C-alpha cells in the first residue's frame, strides 16, 4: 500500500444505491451491475473514454462503511457532452488516496480480500482516516482476464490527518 495525490476526474457509468449490509445479505446490486459490464455492451457505449480501464466508484456515502452509498461502474471520460441514457456522470474529487493492490487471482476472490485488508488497516498505516467521499476500484490491463486479475483500490483519505 502507498498513498498518492490524485487530480479530479469524471466517470460515466451505471449507478445504484446500496450498503455493505445489503450486499452481504444477498439483496445487493453490485453483482448485477458487474453482470451488465461483463456482458460487454455497457462500457463500450460510453463516449469520450480516456482509456480502456473500467472504474468502480463508491461515493455519496450516507455516513461511513455502515451507511448507504452510491456504487457507479463505468469509465473515465474526457468530456460529459454526451451521457448515454440510463447512465450518470460523477466527478471524483481531487484527494489523497491510499492505494491497495490485490493479489493476482479470480477477481471475485482478490477484490473482496483487498477490502477486508482495507477494513482491518489502522488509519495510522493508511496515511489518515478514511474520508468516505470517494473510493475507486481500478481495473486496467492487469484485469483483462477475470480469472487471473490484479486490481487497485483507491481509498480516499481525509486531508490533514
């Protein structure tokens, strides 16, 4: 894990409101959103993509890890001139992020393991308290094979902590 300063950027994607409790109960939405992405059509519909990466963003936190949040999955864009129907544009704020990199393996195994690591990492080791403004999962060329993937999770850290 390391920390980095990241300038703001905009993603366009599909969004849904959920919580960790809903996701753990089997009534979550994240799996359905991933199925739409893996079907291969949704991300290709996003205009003005900055790169080929898939971005998953957790934002609009109600409170902390226990409250509701908005989950958006899509891509970084260079312009919001055209937002496809059923999608939203959201700015990821400029911030300091703790960057966690997964092990290599099946994406549905290694990404939850990274989140377990994040939840158990003390703020002193993370570089500060979680901000609960925006957290981002980055799926780049290392994630092209979902059976043998590496992903990064960027966790927003409060400034000045």
